């Protein structure tokens, strides 16, 4: 008999807590982004789903995707 998968519940004091849910953001060329290290920037190009070239004012930098430090504005 097959059972349907249920969402696992975690006890508050358990050392085996669930990891944070990863939100995959969709970036577009020309969109403004904020990076925790580099600050505000604009997406210059996107290389598939693996990286984005972002201009932060001091030249473009390649940022691997998905990047938890970068958010779209």
C-alpha cells in the first residue's frame, strides 16, 4: 500500500532542522539587482542558468546562479 509523501515536521529543539527553502529568482537583462558584497548593479548578460554578468559600476563581474547573496529589485 503506497502512502502519499507528507511534509516532515521538525521539533523546535531538534539538531536536525530543515534547511531554508531556496527561492529561484528569474533575472532579466537590464534588471537592477542588489548584492550583499558588491552593492547595487545592473544585469548585462545571462549565460543560460549558470551565471550572470552584472555591472556594479567598477566593471562587470560574473556571478554564479543561483546566488543567495543577490536579489532582484
